[in-house]
C-alpha cells in the first residue's frame, strides 16, 4: 500500500482552538470577545449576550 499517496489525499481534521478569557469584573472581557468574533467571522454580536460559553465557526 502506498502510504505517501493516502497522506496527501486525506486531510486530518485539526482540533479546534480553545480561547479562555478570564479576569476581574469591568476589565473588557466581553468587549474583547465581541471584537475577536466580529473580526474573524464578520458577524455583529452587539445584540448577543456573551456571558457563558461562546462557540463560533470561522
């Protein structure tokens, strides 16, 4: 079996990135999350509550 040919044709699914935003109150965590999501997905999150886990696919 030619393993070199199968390695090129089969794409391995990469694990997702996990980003943890942690800090004290009123330091801009939600603003940072909204800014990152808007930058990478071009979605507007102004009306979305960013409290708790936020999952996005870009």
